[in-house]
């Protein structure tokens, strides 16, 4: 009887230790030593959710529909309805619609965008959402080159547009007026390029802005009109993430994939790998949860 009781106590003790180790593992992942960047699989569109070592929550773009809501709900506590910073690279549906859906359910402390004007119904809705957020206390920031945002020991450096484009009216695409950001944590950096074309890439390179980055969010879902040789020569990415879904444009194109390969970048795609999680400790980068 004593032996059986002793065995049960030992077994319970082992389970307790295993449970404690599991919680320790989760604690380490979410501790102050790591930056987590999730490139979300939202179809043919862009969306990234960032959790800084200081637990700041940052959303960059939201994709073409409300899929992003399901994604960020997995990374945020159910009671948490506030996001520190929401960034819209440019007011096109495949980046903006999901952001509007998020801002209907969550309060943002800060919202960063270019401020350009577009004559579309989606744009009109965006302005209404912005006004609602302002009334709730959100601070709206118009992006411009040289602007820096600190989130604890993480730095967000705005490198494009090179000039203030607030109020500029656009008849066609807003791709080359979009916000381009360099996210820096220790020795590691991530470059978020929106849908910028090779024309805007050349302007950015010629500006002298530092765009050297370990991880490149490939522009415009892998379009052949972006991710030029000149741009890649200056970015020098080790990892290239293409946010893409089923589409009729041929994204990502073979031309872009070949250019990335020639520069030695490891290519990850949301249409093939699903959600892509990259973790940095400030010195090294780890790719996590990649579907094979």
C-alpha cells in the first residue's frame, strides 16, 4: 500500500514538474528578451502582427477582409481590446480592409499612415474609422522619412515616403506613396515595403536611408515590378517573406523569385507556409511554426 502511494506521489510530482517546465517555456518565449513578428496568412494581401519584448502590440496592414481578426485573437488575451500602434502602409483594399475591421473592435493608441487621398468608397470608410478612433483618444501620425517611433528597446524607423504626402490626391494607385518601415531590435532588422515599385525603390536607395535588413517583406506580393536588383543589393536580406494568396496576377512572379534566389535570400510564402513567425533575440533570428 505504501509503495503504491509512493508511486502515485512520484507520478503526480513528475506531472507537476513537466507542467511547470511547459509554463516556463511559454514565459521565456514571451519574456523581455524576444521580439516576435508574425506575417499573417490573410490571402492576397498584407498583414503583420508584432509583439515587442516590452509587450507592445503593433499591427502593420490588415489584408483584404476580416481574416486578420481571427489571427490576432490568437496572439492577444481575450480581454485585451487595445493595440498600441496600427500602421497602414497605403489605402488599398488588400491592405486596408482588415485594418478597418480591427479598428471597429479594438482601440488604437497610435495610428500611422501616409495621409494621401483617394476617391474610393473604401477610402471614405477609412476616414470615418479614423475619426471614430480620434474621438476615442487615438493619436494619428502622418508618416514621413526620418520619423522614429520607440517601443521600449525596439525602434521603428520610417524611411519612406521621402516627403510629406498628406492631402495629396491620387487618381490611380497609392503604391509609391506608401509607408516603408525598418523595424530594429538590437543587431536585427526587418524591412516592411508595402507595395512600392522599383521606381520608388530607386528613390529610396538614392536617398541614402539605411535599408540594410535581415528580413525583407517583399513588396507587392512578389510582383515583377518590385524587388529590383538595385534594391536587393542595398537591403541584403537573409530572409524574404512574400505575403500572397490565390490571385490572377501571377504573384509571385518567376522574375522576382529568381532575383531573390540570386541574392541568396531564403524565401518564405504565406500561400505555401501559412502564418510565418520570426523571433529575434537581438542577435539571432529564428523561424518558427513553418508548415512543411
